C-alpha cells in the first residue's frame, strides 16, 4: 500500500512539471551542433521567428550559420 501511494505521488509530481517540448516563448534558441555538415532527411518542421517553416531544427541551424543574425524558433511545427 505504501509503495503504491509513493508511486502515485511521484507520478503526480512528474506530471505537474511541464516539459520543454515546444518553444512557446518568443525566440527559443535552436539546439545546434557546430560540427555537423549536413542534415538527415527527417521532416520535423520548426517555425522560425522570421515566419519561415524549416524542414527540421538541423536545417535551421545550417541556415543560421549563413546569416549575420540567427533565426530563433517560434514554435515546433509548421508556421
């Protein structure tokens, strides 16, 4: 009985803390690895604060390398 109560309390505590699965805040920074030279062909779109839908966070990172001012993530998913 005590084990079940502890388990339920732990599960409830974990559910109350929201995960960071979306970049709902304006200007979420992309998780970039400077060592990558290309991106896999996996479509997982992100919406940049510039209003452009990028095929993946990796593609956004590659585009940011080309720019003077990097684009941040507005939200995950298409714009």
